[in-house]
């Protein structure tokens, strides 16, 4: 593939222009495609930041299509994965008239499992409500008719419905080749297609799950490819931390004991008194929860391993659980060949036991260094207890899995802090990567205004959330479009939503206030888009992945600078490690991370050339603290003001006639 080919494809008379109404050639898009093409030729690493509107999706898909090599594209979420597979790729494939075979591959929990669905249908006690009975019928009919078995293709059953956990498999309870339905398995079909396809679309969670399994020597998940493209790559460090760590919950243990007892009584009753043996495991698990009870009184209901209250009691309870669990595991090892359900129980037990042993190593008084420095902590609440372990750094593990024969492309609108990629590059161990940034083609100074209200309390003051919400009321009244309020805590979501809802009731406004937690994220966004003038108040999950062009979103308000909470066990451990190494954790970790998140939140406002609106940041530190300059300079080049009248005027001048 030559540069002139790209010029022809992206040119004003090229196939993209002919296939896409309103298509406009963009120099940045073609330059990004050329850099990706070069990285593929060199089999090197490219970190590419491309502002909103650059057209980065086609910029990486065109080289992927024209190269003739096998490509894996990893997206940030399953929603984006589906959008890429069902909309963007078919459009480009038609435009280029290329017979590219594309496969969509998700984690196993997204596919109906014939075996577990069959068991669910034959066990009336497994259904917990009339709603689940209706869901089961829908899933059974879907399974007979579907070619994919992908739960995203069955909208009548919510993707987060608990019944999916019982109608799909896990790695531990999958029967593999022993399954009586193996020839019909949706997951195996999807994986086989991925092995044969020219381009495979996955998500970051699946990619990281594959990395975690490769750590254990398992390599049957993702196919070998020549190029990997990570779209929405800014999410990778957090996803990698989550998947390259481990967790064990008491809920998982109790689920295992029920499945184990049922399988033992049904298929190996003579081997052991299953009820008595399982009872010992359940008693030990309850005693561990009781030993961890003081943790529930700590901030966030969590404690790191060195700070566990009454550590001797906790350690003794954990040792007891390990002891009785090992006894059950030994029995399962003797009988697992008798039936697939016993084999599945044995696999689950081995996985839980291995994670628990790894969590407890090294022991509290051990001087043995860890091969991979990690942080361990316990979460305890009224209805849950979890043991967590996460690596302090994912850089070595993540970067170590790139083969020299592979090109890796990382792209997102938010990877740098004012063009400095060092924070992102260091997090993932990409020291030899080339990096480049392209700004958005949108006219931000004319279409957008950054407003930092003057006179608000500091975010640390108790009166802040109320004052911030009050400062939004005139803007809400003046604007005719939708409002998105992004908060840094769930507590702030409720406080701010209450103030806004009370104001609308008082003024008799028909506008609605939607808040995180009322229903699923997808349903909230659907209501927000369809309303056209609703107010949506949310926290972390709403800071990115929201694309609402036009007047349905003309005001984005951010309460505080999104500094990660320092009491988060992983963040606290990383800050301490940075400090111990003589570094400045605020400048090298907290500030650049906040800059990337802030840029993500601000990016919700302007999504097309015609979009306009006001971005409100209630945190005065953005303009009053010396470090604030690094943050606002990293945002798109909005016009700026601290004057409420200026912000009101901006909204009123642009509101449609008769609606202001």
C-alpha cells in the first residue's frame, strides 16, 4: 500500500466521498492513516491522539482493509464494539467494495450457553420471579432462532438481567468438548470465525482477559494477528489493572458450595457426606466475614492488607477457610471424572483456591519479595465481602505481550496532557512508541464557552454542591437544549439532582431530571436523547461514551476537578510507591490523570461541526491554582469567562427563536 492510495481513498472524488453524503476530506484523517500505515510496515508502536471530528475510525480501518494482513480492533465498550461492527465497518466495506471478512468476538458471558439454559429450563426453583419466567421463554426462543446467541441481539431481556448469569457459562463451569451441545455452541462458533476472519472486533475487557489467561499459559482465546488497534485507548490502564489483578468474593464461594453439593449428591453420593463437607466450607466463609466485620466501619468499607483491623483474627479465619476448602478440593479431584457437573465444580474450586492463595501470599510476617509488586485489600459491606489484589504497575506485563512482528496502534481523543504523552506511555510500558497529536477540526472558540463561576465555595466546603447547583439554575432556564451534569461522587449526584428537580417543580417547568441509579445507563441515555431538553445528572460512567449531537445537549456542567480519590487502595499504593522513589505523585500521576478525565468530560459538549454550548466547571481551582493552567490548556480551545452574564448571553443568543 502506497501513500497515493490513501490520498485517492480519502480524496474529494474518492470512494469515501462517493459513499458518504456530506463527506469532507480532512488532512488530519489522512495523516493519521498514513502514520498507521507506516507503523504497520515497520511493525512498530504508535500512540495517536486525534481530536473529536478527526475521523479516526476510518483512519485506522482503511489501512486495515487495504493492507491484506490480519487485524484485531479493540474498543472501549461492548456498545462501541457493536457500533463498529454493525455500522462503521459495513459502510466502509461497501464504499471500498472489498470482500473483507469481519468477526465480532465478545467474552463468554455475552453468549447463551445451550447446556446451562437447558438446566435452567428444567429447574423451576432457579427462576426467581414471573419476570424471569418471561425472560426465560424469550431466551429459549432466541436461542432457537439466533445465529450468534449474543445477548445484545435480544433487546427484550436487559443485558444486565441476572438470568443471563445462569443462561451463560463461565470458564470454570464450561464442559468444553464433553458438552452434549458442543456442536451448537455459540461461543465456539464465534471463536472459530475469529480465527478465520481478516479483521476481528473485540473490546478491551476481552483483550485483557486474554492477557490474564496467557499469564497462566492459556492461549486459546484470541487469534494471532499482525496489527492491533486500541480505540478509546485511554481506558486501557484501568482495564488492565482490573483484569491483571484477582478478586474472590464470599458470594462466589457460596455459589460454588451450592453447585458442588448438588453435583455431589446427584453423581457421587457415596464419596463423602456432601452436606456436612459443604457445611464446613460455608461456616468457615461466614467466620471470615465475621472476622472482617470491623472493616465495614472504615472509610469506604475497605482496608489494605497491612491495615486490616484485628489482623490475627482475620488471618486465622482465612487459614481455616483455606484448610476446609482444600479438603473439599481433594474429594472433588477423586470424583470429577464421574460427571461433567463434578468436573465443573472441581475447576471452579481450583480457580477460587488459587486466587485465595495468591491473595494471601506473601504472609504477613514474610520477608520474601513479591515477583510482581501488588496491593491487596478487603471490601466489606452489609451483603458482601471481597478480597482484591491488583498489580502496582501493569507496564511490564502489558508491553511484554507485544510480539516484534506486531504493530500496535493506540488512539483516542484524550491520551496526552498538552501534547505530553509520558503519563499514558509509562502506564503501559510503551517506551519505544512514536506519538503524535491532531487537534479537532471544530471551531471551539465560536461554538463553545468555558464558564468557571466566580465566587463559589471551594470544593472541600460542605456548601459546595448546593452552591454549584444554584449557579446552574439561570443557565438551565436560559437554555433550550439538554443539560448533562457530571459529578465526581454519587453523593453529589443526589444533592445536585434534588436542587435542580426542586427548581423545576417550583417554576412549573415540564423538563425532567434524570439521575444515575434510577434505571440502567442505556435507558437513561435513551430517555435523555429522545427528550431533547432533559437534565441528566451522573457520575463516573457518564464522563465518556456519550454522543448527543445537536440541541439535545447544549450545557455540560462538571462539579469538581476529577482527581481520583487518594483513599482508593490501588491509587494510594501507587502514590506511596512514587513518593518512596523520590517522585512527586501529584504532578506525575494525579494531575495528568485528572487532565485526561476532564478532557473526556468536556468532550461531551461539541460532537459535530454544528454543535454549540457552554461548559461549566464549578471548581475554581481550575483558574485560581497554578496547576489549573495545565488543566484548562489541555481542554479544547473554548472561549472563556467567569462572568455569569456572559454565559447567559451566549446561551440566549444561540437558542432557537421563541425557545429562549
